[in-house]
C-alpha cells in the first residue's frame, strides 16, 4: 500500500451515497487500489460490495478501497474436500452454527497470526461489520468443539453472493469445516458465488480460482442483483 494515496487516486466524497470511481480507473500497482477516504457507513459498504469493491487498510492509514484486476472466487458446488477432511466431517466432531457468535468470530479473525504484529481488521472495521450484522447483511459461521469456539468465518450476503471477509482456526481444520459447510448450504439454496477477494494457497487448495475483474463483475450482476431473493441466510442453518 502507498503512503500517499491522495496523489494517485480520488478521494471519496463525504456523502455515504456518493458514487465510486469506475473499476477501470483502479491502479495496476498496487493492484486494484481504486479510491481512498470516505467512511464505513452501511450504505457505502453495500454500494461498494455490489460493485466488487472492498475496504482494506491498516491502522494509521486512510480507508483504502480495492477492486483487483483478478478476483479469487469459489463456486459453492466446486469446493474441494480432501479425503482427510471428508473423514473429519463424517466423524461429526464439530458442531456448526450460523450467526450465534458474530462478535467472537470477528474478534478471533482480527487477532495477529504467526509473526504478524498487526491486523487489517481495525476497530473501526470490526464495528462497521458488526453494524452490518445487526442490519442482517453480515453473517458468521461458527465451528464448535465441545462447546468451545474452534474456528469460523464471516462475510456479507447480497442476493445470491456470499462475500467472504476472513476466517480463523483455533483447532486444526476448523476453518475448513466452516468453509465446506457454508459452500454446501449455499449450493443447496441457489447461491451462485463465494467471493474470496484475494488468492491464498489455502483457498486455492479448496477449489477457489482466479477470474478476471470483468468476469467477476458479470457474475455479480447475475447473482447479487437477482430480482427474486434467495432464502434468507439465517434460514440455511436453521437445523444448526
């Protein structure tokens, strides 16, 4: 990320409903940097995700908005389940729920990992997505091991798209269980796409692929903008 984004990209207007720049204006280096500033108001976030834009920045930086040239996505019906993971799922060691511990999941995702000293899930980001959760837009998947939160993930739902934000594991393979369970539920209820934003070996090993920005935007139009709503996210996990 650049220390002086204002020199290269436009600043967003203060009005949360103000338009974003077109994706063609995003920088090549760093890949996808589109705009800076604004706020994390629910209206602005909804507009951003609907256009394939997401915020990503660190403490001490302005809010930075991104729309990468290549997008990492997972088609729910194509999630890869290894034999080892398949055995683990059959054992039913874990209990999987949705929207029962959103604050705990986002807090766990925000903790530094390995040698990292910071996190991109700033306090403002956490509060913003918690507001979206209360408005019914942001959701969490929790994986429990004997009553203890062992892993999970959270993201935003618009139409037939789940926009994944982050995941964590406190117990080996717990985040994989969360992702596979989510994909199976999404596929079974007509959701067409899980946005992973940026590539990672962990995601690619589970069936995620990279597609060009234009193809991703076409998929958003087809799935996030569908006129008939798919079943409400909470209904997908009624059985726990």
